[in-house]
C-alpha cells in the first residue's frame, strides 16, 4: 500500500493528482491479482491469495475515495446550497422553531435577529426540552452554535464542520457581510454530491 502511494506521488509530478491516483490504483489491482494467482499456482505460498485479495481491495477503495475527495474538493458550497432558508427569531417559541424545522425538512434551525445571523439551534437541544414546555420557552433561551461557511468554500470543508458539530445543516453567509445568511448547505446535499461523484 505504501509503495502504491510512493508510485502515485511520482506520477503526480507529471500528471494530475486524480489521474496519478487512478493509474496507481490500476497497478495495485494488477499486483493484487498477480499475488492471488501466484498463491494458487504455488502450494507453499497459499497466504499470497489472502494478501493479494487485501491489496486488490485496498487499492480499489483508496483510489475511489481519493478520486471522489479530489472531485468534491472542487465543488463549491454555492454549487449545492439551498437559497431558500427557514429562519426563526430569538423571540419565537421552541414550538414555532420545530414547525419551521418540519416545514423546511431540516433537523436544525437558523436564528436571525433584525437581519443578523445569531447561530443555529440543533434538534438535539430542542429534544431535551419537555414537550409541554416548548410553547413557553423562547429560542433565545437555547444554546446556539455559531458556525457558518462561505459560498466559495469547498463542500469538503463544510462537511468537516457538519461532522464535527454533529448537525444536519450549516448556514452559508456572505463573505463581505458574515452576519448575512444567503443560503444553507445540508448534509443531504453533500451526500448527493458524493453519490454523483461515485457514479462518474
């Protein structure tokens, strides 16, 4: 496996990284098949069959993941974000916030006050509140996650934040005016982009 990475780095000096990865993956598969065949032909080297299978699978998966990651790195947030955003203000009740979540099919909701982005209230935090208290408690009483991404950022970077924060969406803000929400990027949109990259 390490040899394949070294070979890829050598190829990358002359080719695009994705092409270098593809060729290194092909070579890894060939080595894997050769080892498996050698294991069948040489009785004393039966373990080569297992090693060959391991090398073949490893080369296939690493090549696929690297190519997909390289492809996704080139996709900007603005390419897959939704421009229609469901927002609540700090004075609204938690029950109203949950309604906005269901209406927009989000698991989290964005909070905005007088056109200024305040943060994100997560589904997990809302579910900690007893149902009978949700109509009286206000959004401003909930902890907010103050996270966002810019339109021109890679969706890979956005996905890192979504994964780290364990949320379903991330607000997209204007680079010149970071307090202004211009859209929202969901984990579903990122997953869709990932699937499309796999099928290319």
